[in-house]
C-alpha cells in the first residue's frame, strides 16, 4: 500500500508567479495547493497525496498565528495512523525559522519536511516541482522518521537546527555550515548520513504546547543587530514596547560595544533575558569569551543564529524559567 502524505501549503516563491519567465520580478503566494499538486503528476508514484491551504503569503509575512495553526494541524494529522508524513511548502526567506519552530513543537516521530523554491512556478528552470517531488519522497520514507523536521531543497536534506539561507537568489542557497547535511535526495532516491543530535519533535519539552486548539501566548522577543558605534538605546525601545527578551546579533563571537554590554547587563539585572548570538553566518557563540556572561547575567545562543535563538527564547519564556535553565535549553535544542 502506498504511504499517505499531506501537503500543507503556506505560500512563498514555490507558489509565486513572475511577470515574465525570464524576469526577476514576481509575486509570492499566487498558485494554490491544488494547482501545485497538479503540476507534478509523478507525485502519485510516491504516495497518496492530498493538500490543504494553510495560508498563501510570502514567507516574510508568516506570523506566529500562522505557525501555531500550522503546528496544530500537523500534530492533529500525524495522530492519524494512516498518515505517514507531512510536507510544508513555504517561502525560503523565513524557512529556517518555521522549520526550527516546528522542530520544537511537532509531537511526532513521523517525517515533517519543509520545502520551497527560489524560482517562481512559471520561471525558466523553476526548481519548485522537483523540490516538491523530493520532499514528498522524504515524507513518504520510513527512514526519515525520528530525524526531526527536515528541509529538502536542491537535492539536499537539511536538519532544522543547522540550516541557514546563504544566498539571496541562487537555488543552492541553503547550507548547514556547522553540522552538515542529514542526507541527500535525488529524483526521490534518499540517502541519510546522520540523525540530528539536538533534541527535537516528539522529545521536545515544547511538543505539547500546540497539540490542541492552543491559547498559548508567545512573549515578545526582539533582535538587535550589532555594528560599529551601536546605539545601546535601541534596547530601550524593545523593552518599552513589551519585549521580555532581546537577542543580540553580535559581532564575531557574539560581541557588542562596551556601552551596549553595560546597558544589556543593567537590563538583565531587571529580569530581561539577554541572549548573545552572532551576525556571523557560521560558528558557535561561547560563554565568557570576551564578555563576562556570568557577571552580566547573559545567555549565549551556542549554534543558533539570531532568528532561531529568538524562537527558542520565546518558547522558553512560556515556562517562566530561570537563567540557568534557559542557558541549558540553548545547549539542548
Ligand atoms: N520572499 C519569498 C518568500 O520567502 C522568497 C522565496 O520563497 O524564495 O516567500
């Protein structure tokens, strides 16, 4: 019997239409899930595929309301014994954030695979149809189970924790620079190299948060980008607007100028959670390297980039944790 895979569509360039096939200008989120499935007839060689439209937006417009609905729907579908896996179609701009959010909040070992495209549906050499085909192949594959949320793009299988978008236009935009790929998929043929080593999905402490019609409110956490002569008062705006946490996209190993360190330490003393991440695309941020995190009351993001660190901190703050617990979460997830 063929496995059953449900595609949940959210929009993005994979559902985009360009003004002309050889022109850069286009609008995201124009093609419906029905049309997308019809455009890849060979999908039914892999699985019995059905689709649902969750949203149809460019991923720059994905919101936490959409994400809560998405993860709630995935959790409900995967409880059904006859559903083997899920594919989420999504824009590439914030794909790594959605994949990481799902990696922490999906409550199942079954495959959940996020995919998208760099070229609109009607562009020359559109990459969406093959990405969708490969994503369905992974979602239908029993060997993909227990590997957390995966991202399939351009024949690569990435883990949600490690991948990041590295190029604004190239189809080879996603890399997993610190930990490497989970595997590859070529015209539906899968090869796996490893299991992601960070905790995820059915083992995540956040996997019950959005199981049913959830009323969980996610607290506001902001990101402040470090640079030469960084003005520390940007952080005042965040806190005045209700932020309970601030992620610093620091220079190098999560650094910021002395004025910002002082301001952030004062805020940490008043109970604002300060996480040092990095604006550098690869590498980890270590504790007490050039900044005295112990004295300042800071948390380091370890491998998580600022956007993913923000998501982990938002979920962590739903539990009213202490500093030590939050730091431990950054070493665990
Ligand atoms: N802006 C688009 C989006 O994220 C880009 C893409 O999908 O490649 O929806």
